[in-house]
């Protein structure tokens, strides 16, 4: 019996992998113009869930050495909520989540009368959910080619534009093949070679969710990324191109109480409110706005182990209130638990590693390091907000932008040579 169950599981995994879309998508007919061919290159690497201290904590010697050869920040502060999709797209656009539209990993849009969820491929590939001008679009609009090996938003044609070279997200392509693809991109003729490449690692986030941030599995995932980045750098540097590397993470990770979880508060009438699932953040969307204030008052009077906010009165450092809500996607009432508590409104087993909490909490802080010919060597800087990566990348690549963003070049300008 055990063998048959194992065989079934193995075959199911194989079938799932084989069903994933692993083909490279290429938009033909695009070329770097002559001016862009002389520009430097950037590989923007995201290590999902790489908390600010994981590199030192888990002795990622290659990353320590690479960081010391360039610039390292004490931490990078994510945007609220400190979740994967909002923060990857913030790094790509220089906008806070309430300004670019991805206000959560899953949320409700009252104008569309529809849900967005990171597991919903149709929504993920629908450009109407995304605001701003992501870096690959900024580059392509100025006749500089770009490539993406997985980045939030790159599967949707914002402004009608995909990266010239891109892949739909899947976990079937091994790391050696992915590094080989990056090498191949950079060996293309100069007029077809991408100058901006986005590259994503999911392993640390997966391990830290499932086993907790202090687990041996998380340590192994950090070591995997450490080896893979070192291999990528060695492979790319052998090409003798002026390649700059920026390594970031989207958020940190913390340990939560998986036993004493918080149910949906009893005063919330689900016939009156739409409540998408969440653990570090709950949003309540009222079907009738007359129900907002009475429910808010009841929640405030009975709240234990969580905070309650009206969307009109959230903490200023969140940049996440109704006045910030460009797309009308933030709930009318917001609930945030007190660590180590987490919500469990579906009454299911939850994982020990979580994020999504207030960016001021140290465990939510992310990683930033950069090295290459554009950057000063051996420089350490204080923590900063992740909206400021966008203008830094644009500056290095010589890309101009007129759209108003939240990031400021002045924050990181002094790390450049």
C-alpha cells in the first residue's frame, strides 16, 4: 500500500511539472537602438523571503563576499502589506501598493466586482489589474530590450508590452538551465541582447513558510541560493560585459503561533461583508457602506490580540488609506493581528512562517545588496524603503521617466560611483 501511494504521488508530481508552461516567450521584431547598445546591464535578483539577517545567520559566504565587494544595506524596508505580490510589483514600479493597484496577494475590486488572487492565472495575466510602469516596460518603451525569468506583473502586457524575453511562472525549470538561459541572453548580438534582466528565487520563502525562519530547511534554502547566485555571477562575468547586480528580497519572515490562532471575529456578519482569506491582514469590504461604522465600533469594543482600522484612518507610514487607494481596492475595515498571533478564518492548519505584518517590525525587513561597475565598493548603508530601487535602476540604465513615482533617486544616489 505504501509503495502504491508513493508511486501515485510521484506520478502526480511528474504530471504537474509536465503540465507547466516551460517555453520561453519571445517578442520578435524588437531591437536595442544604437544608443542603448552601449549602456550597462542590470540583473535584478529577488530572493523571496530572504529576511535582512538570513545571509549572516545562515553563513551564505558567497553572498557575504559579493556584498562586501559592493554595497550592502542594513535592511530594506518593505511596503505595507509585507507580502510577495505587492512588494515585487512595488520594486518594479517605484510605487506603494495602494498606488500601483496590487494591494494584497488576494483582494476584491469593488469597481470590477471581481477578485484578484496570485493563484488565479487569468487575473495574473490581465493587465487591467496593474498600474504604474514596470522597469521592463520603461526599458522597452525606450528601445532597450528586457528579459524576465519570473517577476510579478511580467506575465501581463502592461501598456501592451511584455518583456522581449520572458517565461510564465513555473517551478519545473532547474536552476542550471535558468542560469544557462541568462548566459544565452547575454551572448545574443548587441541589438538583441537584454540590458535589464529580472530573476526570481522562491526557495527561501517556501522553506521558511513551511518550517519556520529558524529551521534547518530554511538554512538549506539560503545555502542553495548562495551557491546558485555564485554560479550565475561566475558564468556571467566570464562574458566580460559591464553587468551590475542588485539582489533584493520582497519581505522578511517571522514565527507565528500555529496553535492559538485567531478565528474570524464573531461580530463580522459575512452576509454583509466580503472577506478574502488572510493571516497577517484581513480586509472587510462592505456590501452596504452603512454597515461599516457599526461593525467597526463593535470590533473596536471586542478586539483582543488584533488591531482594527477604518481604511480612512490607517497608520501614515503604511501609505495604505482610502486617500492613497488609487484603484478603490482597500477594504473598508482592516484587521491586523498582534504577533505571534495570526488569523485563521478558514480553520485550517497554518504554516509556522508568516509575513505581511507592519513593515516597522524588524522580522519583516528585507535584504538589499548591489555590486558591479556602477557601484561603490565596500559601502554599507542604512535601511531604506523599497520604492527607491526603481529610480536607482533607471539611473544606471540611463532611462528617463515622467510618471510620478514614490521612490526618490536621492535616497540611493550616493552608492553609485
